[in-house]
C-alpha cells in the first residue's frame, strides 16, 4: 500500500523568502502525485499534479514541484512567498489499490505561516 | 460554472442520532468520494462511488453508509452518531478514477 510523509508539521517563513515543502512517498511503481492547498475553513484546492513526462511541474499561484524518482520525493517550491500563501499544504499520492480501484492517499499536511 | 457543494456547512447533533450530510456536484463526474479530516490524521477516505448504484468502503467506513442513486449526489449517513465522528467532512469528485479530485467546502460536524 502507498504512503505519504510530510516531515514538517509547521513551517514559518518571512514574506519574500523562498519556500520548499517536503513530501516523500512509498509506492512500488510510479504514482500520480498531487499538491493541494487548504485555507482556513475552506476545501482543498489543487496546486499542481504529476502524472508523467517532465519531472518539473508548474502549478497555480507561482508554485512548482519536482518529482525525483531516486529519492521518492515530490517537493513543492516557491521562489518568493506572499502573505496570502499562509495555509495548510497537503501532498497526495494516487495509485491502484486492487483490481481497477484507485486510491488517493494524503500526507498529514504542513502548516505554513508567513511573517510580514 | 460547475461546482461541488455540501450541506449543511455546520451541524451539531447528539450521540445516537442519525445524520445525513449532502454532497452535490454539477461536474457530471462519474466518481465521488467522502473523506474526514482530523488533526494529526490528514484526510482519510470513508466511502467512494465509481458510478450510479456503485459504492465501496474506504479505510474508515465503520459507522457510515452511502448510496448513489444518480450521478450528481452522494449523501453520507451516520447511522448512529458517536462523539468519535466529530470531524470535518469533505466530499470530492473526479471524472476518471485516476484523475484530479475536486473538493467541496466541507461540513463541520459536532457530535455531543
């Protein structure tokens, strides 16, 4: 079964600083990979996804992520953080879970605080 | 614009009562999902459906049931609410089984 680890529960950065959120997964084959963002009291919004092809993926709001097969990682990056980026970020792995079933497994999330 | 809605957004109920949470999507997606979100656990899958009259159990399905009578709706029923079911519940939908899932705004349920 697949699993996802987000090692950092809480990260604080200053506005304008660069950001990297870590995500490691466990799965026997190449999974589908996602990053979602959740603002307080809101649902989850897709930032970006990787299905195949170019391992550097561009998303919305200036975010990007890089799939590194050798490290089983899919880290999220942004060169300059804005105060509005403060939110909780979830990495998710999609993979077959038996037969033709397919399951999305989420990490426990990283809470991002942005200091002015 | 297509969307996915949940109702109610907030619900307080008592232990032992039956509760139904609604999920409605206008994406015309085949697949619909229910998750619960709890501190320290992230999102966990409760039930899912790959089409009308199809339902499947997720990893935390005990005490919950769903039925799918049309494409647009997947109501989640708590047969006899327990305090351990206090949580935020999210509905999601996707076109293909491996496609991106789009989430509703959530329902905060408190069981007293």
